């Protein structure tokens, strides 16, 4: 058995990545949660910090530029 994610638009099912199987019987399961409400992990910083709330206490990271001597930061 193989699981493949995809989307259903009301008429057609589009798979995110087609499997390497040419012909077989399938079972389709429709999830209760609409796909548009699920965050998609695309590896971006936006996804990583999607639930971050700024507390106003922490200071932003400061870029000190390139080291000129033996500094290591």
C-alpha cells in the first residue's frame, strides 16, 4: 500500500508527486480538514516562524559585519 498526497478541486484529483506505479486499484480517502487551512512545509522561514508572536522584549539580531582580526561571531 502506498500513500500519496494531493488536492481535490470538486472535479479532479491532482497528486503532489505521481507514484512510480503505472496501473493498479486505488482507494481514495477525503480528509475532513480543507487543504487550504493546513500550513504547507515548504522549507521557508515564513513557515518556520508562522506561530511566532513578538513579545517586544527581545532585541533584534545585530549584524556586526565581517571580522577584522581574531573575532569570532
